[in-house]
């Protein structure tokens, strides 16, 4: 869902959502003024028309006032979620230093060893039910990316399921121990965004290798994926901390 709105458009939507009755341009001028936004009725009218064309508002046939639609409500909720994550993003940036990055590089190197082994075993032992679960996880990840949402939960679910599918409890436990390290994955996501790293489709490629039961290819792909993450961490280090 498209989430880009101007601040004024967002306030207009919020104001209409708060109102028990449909609102028109003249009503909005007064209500916006109370919120410190001085605009003309014609300007408000243009904003209302744009929001209506986007499906965020619907027009009342009786008095031509607008009410918010389900799409408009969902859009406001999504914007609020994104705004609530901004302070977290700022804290993540402040918390990343050379000690943190050094630890992450060591974690990634350990993941190469552990996940290289788990994915090889998974290629041999994974069930059709687990493959279908991985397919759903990868699809949800792609959908989240297109909606500009975090893909972190899907990444953790993807790698955790592969570890479980290895049928090696020790390797699975080792992966879970690494994955459980606080905000590790969210910080990786933040770091990749800061260095302008492109979207990775590694999970889809790894899934396809598992479907073919190709252990060698699956291991090669997962190690290449982790090498890319290592490169991104090093780039962040040299760009922002050197």
C-alpha cells in the first residue's frame, strides 16, 4: 500500500477520521485552523479530491461531505507504525560502533559455518510440508518488501525453519542462539539501508535449491548471501566510523 502523504494530507485524513459526521471543505478550513494549519477552502478541496481519487475518502451524496474509507484508515495506521519506528532507527544508529560491528562480523562468519551445514542437511531432510511453509515465508517477505515494511521477521523465520529441517538438534540450537541476540537482525537491516544495499532475493534462490534437493547449490547460495551481509557491514564501518 502506498504510504506517502504530505503532512497536511495526513492531518486532513486524521481530522475526518475523528469526526462523527461527513466533512466538507469549509468545515475542514475551520478544523485545520484549530490545529495551526491555515489553508483556503480551495486548497482543502483539492486535497480532498486527491484523497478521494486514491480511495482514502468517500463522498456523502447528501451534503457532499467526505468520510474516511477502510483504505484511508489502514493508510493512517501504516503511517503511524512507520513514524513509531523512527526513534528506534535513530537509536540503532547511535548504538552502532566499532565494537558492535566487530562482533557482528564474527557472528556472520559463525553463521556461514553453521548455516552452510544446516542448509546442506536440510536439502536432504526437508519435508514437502516444510517446503510449503518456506514458500509462504518467502512470499510474505516479498510482499513486505514491496510495502516498504521490515523483512526481519520473515528472514528469521526462514533461517530458523531451515535449521530445524536439518534434523540436527545441535546445529539448530547453535543457529537459534545466534538469532536470539537482541536487535541483531534489525541492526543488520538498518546498516544495509544506510549503505544503500540493494534488495536481496537470496531466500527465493535458496528455496529453489532446496526444492531441487541440491545441497551444494543451497550451501553456495547461503554463503554468498552471508558474504554480501559481511560486505555491507564493512562498507558501513568504513563509511561512517573510520
